[in-house]
C-alpha cells in the first residue's frame, strides 16, 4: 500500500489526487513561491523539529470558495465538512493542448446516452491531460494552460442542477493572462443563479490515478482550516471500488 492509498471495507480504497506541497511546487506566476524553512531541528541539537511554511492560499492543489471573486461570496473556511463530500462524481475527458478553451461543445458528448433522471452528478472532474507538463515543463503548465469558458460553466450548471463542485487538472480553471475571461468564468460559477447553488472550484489536481467514473464512490475535499481566507490548499481523496 502506498502513502496515497488506504484500504477500506467492501474492497474499496481511498486514492489521494491532490499534490504534496513542496518548495518545488509550480505556482501561478502571480503567487509567491513556496518556502519551507526549518526552525527547530533535532539534528541541530534541538529537542524537536518545527518548520516555518510560507505559502499563498491558492498554491498547489486548492479549493476556491465564492469569496475568491465575490464581495459577498462565501469563504471556504465556513463550509461544513459534509458540504465537501460528494457522492456522485463524474469524469469528463476533454484532452486539450496549450492555451485551448474548453467549450460546451467539448463537454456535451460526455453526457450523451445518460438518462435525464441520472444526471444528478454533484462533482465534475475535467481531465485535460495537461498535468503531463507539470513537473517537466512547468513554465508551459503555468502560462499556457487550457481553460474553461464561462459558457461551459453555465452549460454545466444548467445541465446538472445538483452540481456543487468543478475540478480540473490544470493550474487554474481559467487561461493565463486573460483577466476578463477569468472574472467572467469565476463569477458565472460563484453567483447564485435562480435555484442553483454557487459552485466551488478545485484546481491543480492529479487525475491520472482515476479514469473510470463507474469506479468512484465518493470524493472528500479537506481544506486547510484557516479563517477568514476565501480559499485554501486542500487534500482531495477519492474512494474507488477495487
């Protein structure tokens, strides 16, 4: 068993699809680089080990709350743990190359053949395959990532009335350097619309360990418990059937 896996009953196990934060974690160009500085160290003669961690709250795998882009939006630290557990996850495979935009036309085929009364998914993973650039070509990963269009988010919210979480394997849900597109995207997701609840975003995920929606039973999102910040780094666990 690896550090990312934990056996559970009924031939199920948890897989961690969030990245470990390190000083080498690629972070969005607008963010401060992560530093982890030893303070007390047993090897230096101290009685115990401690470290000082400097990290912005949108570094590595993290969850965005509506307060990220809305003045009156809800910050992630106010979410109850049960609001961050999802029981009907679904993977949308949408291979994309550098700087491409994900549109409703890219996403719609994933739902063909599914009966309307079965479209009760509460968490959607958009798998672009772009995580292949994360370690080897980090500059491309950080500045040339594909992004989701505001129209695609609007489509998903209308198509899936139970949707609460949208997650992706890129550094950001929006393309780099397009400020208005980024604002429109996040506000489309985070604003309350008719009877639809605001979404949360999870960015910078490793979706390679999961490739079959039918095997997923549950998704758990565990943010750092820090108030009163809008968003936070998080651990994401997926329970899968063997």
